[in-house]
C-alpha cells in the first residue's frame, strides 16, 4: 500500500495520533510506502515527528529525503528561519553522518552555483561539491538521454 501525508495540513494531534503511529508500523521488509510532504518548520517544531524520522533512519525505513527549490535553501538557510538551522543540526547531521547508512538524498533546483553548492554542503552535512554526487539535467542533455 502507498499513502501520502502533507504534515503542514495536519494539526499536531493528527500528526501525533495518526501519522507517527503509521510510521512506526512500517518495517524494513514492509510492502508499504508512506510519502511525507512537509516544510522544515513543521518537522523542527514537532519534536515527536523529528524523533520518529530519526528512529525511521535507525531502522532503515527512511529511504529518501528530498529538498525542493534547493537553491533557496542553500542561499537563505543560515539567515532565514531558524527552523532550517535546527533541522540541519538535529536531523540532517544525524542521518547523513559520515560512515553510517543513510537514505537517498535528492535535491532539486533549476539554478545552482558553485558558491551555493558549498553552502548547501554546509547546511546538509553532505558533500555536494563532489561531482559524483551531482546529476544535472537540462533540455539539451535530456533530449539526447545524457544525464551527466
């Protein structure tokens, strides 16, 4: 089964009473998938959700972390909204700790510069300046099937 939850549309009671228990039910060999859409603020301000995501990481049931509009996160992450810094310190630094298992990490953006890659690396605790961690697609290369 596949379910999707947008945490920003739920009350804390609904998150704690429905979404979190559902996350606990999904085991390593489960045939279930749960897509969780949320803002950094919602995770940072709900300690039970943050703890559950870290627990899912430990159980290896957190399989993918995605940041959309990554250039904005990289450009404003240190100055705009303290929740982003908190999320970086309490979540990303834990799940992407060097030497430990980590989920796939997908960041999406239309505009990324080298200085922003460095800032993104500092915020996410993941080395995006490493060319092996980058996959760029644009209209010219994707029409030829070339991804790098």
